[in-house]
């Protein structure tokens, strides 16, 4: 049995579907919705879902930073006798943009662990869905700064491989299987917000007018749904990415034996949100 936290999100939902399709017994966990309801800021609520689990996928929300302690969650997982944990972290930990406290809780747990560090999610484009759908407009800061946007479906497939310890023939990993591996997950090519607008316009079959926001304008909008430290770190990455943050990682290819999906692939699957 495999326990998936954040099971209703952009990564958790396809991860649950992928594992079920592979014949795994899955317990989806979220704060609301189908499956086991638990709030990771109250780790004891996770306990009932862990009985008999062989692996746990840990995904925390941005708001968890304000009121949660992942060490407490990991302690609950370990006390339940679960041997393997896969953590959805952030590329920003590897580039020192974000603190490593969540990763430290996992790597110091004594459990078998795998850490996933995705970059900018393709699904962040959902923030433009309403304006594209209703006005054929799109606004974003740093119009021509390109990052290798990653498809959440690729993150989910890598997570599934790590949770089941499955290996692509002909590839190798540090340690045994995926245990002890840290994977940086990106798309196949860097793409800017202006280029993303062109991809969306092509998918809906009509022009989309792009407007570049200032950093302050973008910050004001993001503060309505993200904590301020996360907003500032995100804007730093979007506006002044390091060379490492703009680099395409080989890890999706390494784990899955195929190239990562493009932003256009993601838009094609989700085009109805923009029409």
C-alpha cells in the first residue's frame, strides 16, 4: 500500500492515477475530498492512513511553511513502520533559494528516501486561464526570462517510479534503486512567459495579448494566495534565475527513459481551461 499526500493536486492526482493503473493499492490523502482526510500541520491526523503502508509521498502546500513542521510528520511516518518516503521538494533548495529544513527531516530520518526537486511548474499557467478564456489576454512579470518549465505529469511519473522502486532498463541510480537519490526535474527546454503566451494562443487558435507586469505588480497579486517569503523567493527565481535554474536537467530522461514533456504538451492536454 502506498500513501499519497496532496492527492487532489496537480502532482498528486496523476500520481494516484498512475499507481492505480500499475496495480498498486493506494490511499489518497488530502485536507478535503475523497480518500483519507488529514492536515499535515496536525501530523496525528495522518496516522490512520499509514497502517500497512510500504511507502509515503510527502507533498506540502505553500501554507505549510507558516504552520507546519515536517519533522513531526516524518516522525509519525517512521513510528508507523513505513520504510520508504518520497519528498516533493523544490529546485530552490539545490540552488540555495529555499531552506533545506524539509529535506533535512527526510534525509536524517533513517528511512529509505528519495527527493524530487522540480523547477517551475507548467501548471502555474492556470493562473492565466480566466483572462485568456474571457479576454484573450495574459499578464506576467519578466516577459523574456526563460526557465525549463516541468510538466506535473512527469513529476508524478518519477514519483511513481521512486515509490515503487521501479527502474528503467539500462539506467542506473545511486545506491539501491532510487534510495538516496535527489532528482532535479525540468522540462526539455527553457521557455519565457511571452513564449508561453504564444503556445497558448496557438492552442486556442486565437491571438493572446501579452502584458508585462512589474515586479511590484506581480508581488501584489501573488500575496493574495502565497506567503510573503515564498512570493519573494519565487520572484527572484523568475526574474534573476541562476545558471543552474535555467539549465535543463537530464533526470526525467534518466528515470523514465524518455524525454520530458514540453509546455506545449501540457497546454494541449489542458486547452479547455483556456478556451
